[in-house]
């Protein structure tokens, strides 16, 4: 009995120590793929990445090396009055804190995935200050074996303004029919920050590569206080215009939000439509079996390197853990390369032991960190047609946290597989045949 009690006490102590080190994220918006609001249809169509009336990149930072602290000033113009101010941080070398005008706005425990913060209430018209404090050493370093004492870094930081009732996310789903056509569903997630009911009109236009409209129209939506809802529309897509490695066809989606007669945001993005299924481990793309010729790559390779690997016969990239840029995914969309997105979890430095003090994958104190990283990875990459599967971790033994992560992700209405290639034949990985 003493041995059992001692074991329980040791397990509890180890769990407490890990819990003290790991701090869950707070203050961030729900994760989403990149979405930028523009002040006009012309600016949205150009989408040249430069500053606009509603968009400002933050590129000039002062770095305090002793405190691992990045600081810069920004201006909230009068044009942003009665709108939301959103800060976007693309990546960080570790956990970080966000401070606005000397007040803490957020803490992020996953610096690999893009994060957004609604900082409206912490800002004022005119000059403001943002400070990002990178925690060194990072409390989540046990989950990031690919990093070796990284220097504090940040990347992809900007501010944008969206209306109080705004487009929050875009999702797609495709169903192939037997008549030579597929039905594509586009879901536009709309969120309100208003303290009373608000109605806006969402206009949409889906444009085929030929320049013709595949769908067009508008829908009025009323949301309650700080509510969120989704409008959906369908489009009929010819089977030969579905996205595939052989023909990576993309459509253009144009959206605009209208409130009290005024257009308050414009957005434009590319979408590819394809159906992904897995039958007895065999991936089927648009109803046709596909052999996945897989090559592991970091999400930092160039478009030329992507093209070279494609010429070598690879049609699928399994990403190594780490930040994933929108530019990389856009390149894969355009070149017809399939992608297995990778949650940023690699605990190989902790060994394979599931005992107390062993691998974090079997330590319940790390459960929320595992869930958050898989959730972020999924929602920031799901919209891309090239993404055909999601990997929950790599080289991370196995245990309760990966079991719980798999169960949570499988509760999503998502036909694409969730895999963990190092599960060792255990149940927490969908079967997916790869070469």
C-alpha cells in the first residue's frame, strides 16, 4: 500500500510541476485561416500585401535583449472608429505575452500557429504601443524537440480593422455527384461584437476560372449581442473543374459586408473544391483512388523547391513541425501538391517512457497544450484545397493526451483523416496508405 501511495504522490507531484510550467493561452480569437479586409473591391482584387485604409503591417520593432521584449508604436486612425481593431501575430519562437498600452491583452502557448487578438478596448484613436514579450526559455519547450535554444523571434505581424459585425471565417465542403458535376458548399462565418442585435447584408460572388459566376447573391443576417452564425450557399461545379494535382483549379470568392446601406468591408480569396474520402486506408480524391507519394518537408521551402520535388514524382508533402506560412500553402494549392498538415508537437527528446516523468504525451498536465496545438493547426490550414489530412504529432510516443486529441478532432464533421504515424498500431490514428 505504501508503494502505491508513493507512486500516486510522485505522479501528482510531476503533474503539478508540469502544470506550473505550462500556462494555457488566453485572450486570443478563435483560430482561422488568413483573412484580410479591404476598403474597396478594387483593393481586395489587387491584394498586393501592402498597407491600406484598414490594414497596416508592423515591421519596425525595438528589441530589448535582456527582457526578450519587442516593442513598436502604431496609429489607430479616425477611419477605424466604431470598428474592431485586430492584431495578427504570424509566429513566435516560443510562448509570448501581448501587451497594449501597458495592459496585458493575451498569453499564447503556441507560437507556431498564427494568432489574432481583438484589442479594440485597449486602444484609442491616435498613437498606441504594442509590446510582445517572448518567454525564454519557453514553458512549452518539451513539446518542441525540433528547436534548440531558439533566439527570440517574431514574424508576420499586422493590424487590421473589421466592422463590428464582421466575416470571421470561411469553410468549404464538396460532394461529387454521378452526373458529371459536384456540389460545392461555401460557409461564411459571421461574428458580431455589438452589445445589441445587429443586422448586416453579406454579398457573395463565386467566380469560375472562365470569369463567369458560379454563384452570386446576398443574405441578410441578424445576430444577437456578441453572436455568431453561418450563412451558406451552394454552387454547381463541373467535375473537370475540381481541384486535383493534375489540374489544381481555383475559383475566386468575393465577399462584401453591408451595414445600414454602407459597404464596410471587402474580401477576396481563392478557393479550390475537391472531395476527400478514405476507404480502407486508401485516399480517394474526387471519387478516384490516389497513391500518396510522400516526402517530409519543412513549410519553409521555396516555390522552386516545391516544383523540383514535384518533378521528382512526389505528389504529397508531410510537413515537419513548426510554423506554416500562408504563402507556402498557397504555393501548394497552385502547383497541385497535396499536404498533410502537422500539429507542432514533437517530444522525442523526452524518450518513449509512459511512466511518471517520461514523455509528456502521457502526462495529463499537458493535455490542454496538445488539444490547443492540434486545434490551431487544423483551423489555420483547413481552407486550403491542398490540405488532405492532418497529423496530430510526430515522434511523441503515445498516451492519454494523444488519445484525447484524436477524440476531440474526430468530433469535428470532417471527412479528411487525422493521423498519428507513430501510434504503433494503436487506435488513435486513422489508417492512411502512404508511399
